């Protein structure tokens, strides 16, 4: 442990990119997890998937404060623990998810909170996973139009957010440059469900930038490239074929890949 930097090291600034005017992406070290900040009217902002460590949320709150931004609402893209976090510093504002995701978050709250304690301990669990079902498809907030595209790829009730004004797609855990597709293997049809989710995203008109939940943002051409790469991966794995995807770089990803293949082969022989 280095003494250099002192206690402030833990809350060092997160790298933040502006991917389109008024749309900022902060990237945490753990799992290359992204948080998206959409700037709205009168210093308000929409906060999507704030993550991941306690120190990361402190750094995010500081970053917002330095720019005079106050969250007006939160959005959780899907009911996995690293997308349901919150800090008191962000205020007591409505936090939304799709109705299906909100129901799963409520049902699985205890198990999800246990995962937080394992992976990113110290969060205020009283604020964890407190998302409400968004009525309709538009996030009501004082800022750019934010349209939700629900599907069931990767997790039930996954809700991508599209900002038609800037063409930015906040994809949640889809369209990553560093992770292969991770189908929801609890779903009766994980590969079909994932393909349907990709089709939903591919049909959104006017995407000029994509922000994955883990990884780097990309432009329109990169969005199309990732959709094609994800479909190629899914087609191979769903057919039970091992596939040398260049994104299979870490042990946990190779383990998920093996689980998906096992599932596909079991389905084939059943
Ligand atoms: Zn996820």
C-alpha cells in the first residue's frame, strides 16, 4: 500500500468523457463500468446506472457538484446489482426502471444486496434497488427527451434509453467492446430473447453514439459493428459451437461463455 496521495486517493476523480453535447460518461475502474449523466434544464441532470464503488459515487457526486448539476431523476437499465446503486449525495429523487425490472429488483433485493456486500461493500443498502416502475416509455424529467426501449436480453426488463435529440443510445449491458453477449440463462429462451433485444436496439432510428454499461462508447459505425459481432457470437453459441470471440479475454467471461454453450447444447439435445 502506498502512502502517496493520502486518504484522498480513494475518491480520485473518475475519467469523464462528453460523448455528445450535454451527455457525459464516467468510467469506473471496476469492470470498466459506465455511469451516464444527461444534462437537462436549470442545472438538473438524469443519472443512469451510477456505479460502482462507494468512492466512485463520492467522486461522481463531487463531479456533479463542481458543475452545479443536481439529479432530477435516476434510471436503472436492468436489475443487476451494479446497475441499482445510489448515494444520499444524489438526493431523494424518483429512480425508475421498466416495470418488469422494478418487479425483479424488488423480488431479488436480498440476493442483490448480498452481491453488493461481496463486490462493492459499504453502500447505503437502504437506498439500494429502490426503483419504481416507469409508466409509459418516456422518462419524465426536465431535460432532453429520453425514450425507453424495453426488452429481455441479458436481464428481464432491460431498458435501453435513447436520446433522440443527440442520437445517444444508453444501452445498458449490451453492445460492449469488452464483453461478449451475456444471455440471461434463467430465461426459458435466452438466445432468442437476446436476439430480440438486439433487434430492438438495431431498429432504433438515428443512433449516432452508443454507451455500453461496461466498456467504451462508440460512434454509429461502431454501434453497427458491435451489433453484427454480437449476432455472430449468439448464432454460433446458440448452435452449440465454440466461438473464438476476441472479447473472451478474462476468466469470468470464459466461464460465462462455457455456461452459455452448455445451455445451448442441452437445449439442442433435449
Ligand atoms: Zn448486467
